[in-house]
């Protein structure tokens, strides 16, 4: 697997960028701004690490964990609201994207890691 070519990581970076920047455009509630910015930046960083080293299986689990944190963050940060689209929905959507893409990328990362080990 070549560096800088995995579409899953590019989409994860886009999701991290979307959630981090949306914190400033959507109406702030509870702790939505710091949570969304921090988790978005961490998603972006993990995406770039995965692009640079595609055989790091642990980083796929980190991305999945960040996705789970984004999914539960509206309840933890107390920014669950009844708006049609607000910070909670952005966290849920981007967290689900990150979680699904991490699950899709685990097998290829394991294969790349296995192929990199010399026997």
C-alpha cells in the first residue's frame, strides 16, 4: 500500500476538518466548541499519520475511538439539542463517518503491516 493514497484517511481528515470548523459556525451549546475543535484536530492528525504510515494498525483503532468519542460527546458535553442541525448532529455524523472508515481500513492496514514484516 502506497503512502498518501488511501481514500479512507482523506475522508477522515475532511470529517475532522468539518467538525472542527463547524464548531465556530454552529450555535455553541454546552462544551460543544472545545470538544468539537479538539476531537476534529485529533482526527485530522490521525488521518495524516495513517497516510504517512499506512501499516500502523493501532492508528486505525485510534481513529475508531475518536469516532466513538465524537458520537458520545453531545451527551458528555451537554450539547444535545432539538435544533434541526446543530453541533450534536455534526458530531454524530462526523463521528459515524470516522468510525465506519476506521473499520473499513483495519484489514488493509493489517495486510500492509504484515507485508512490511520480513520473514
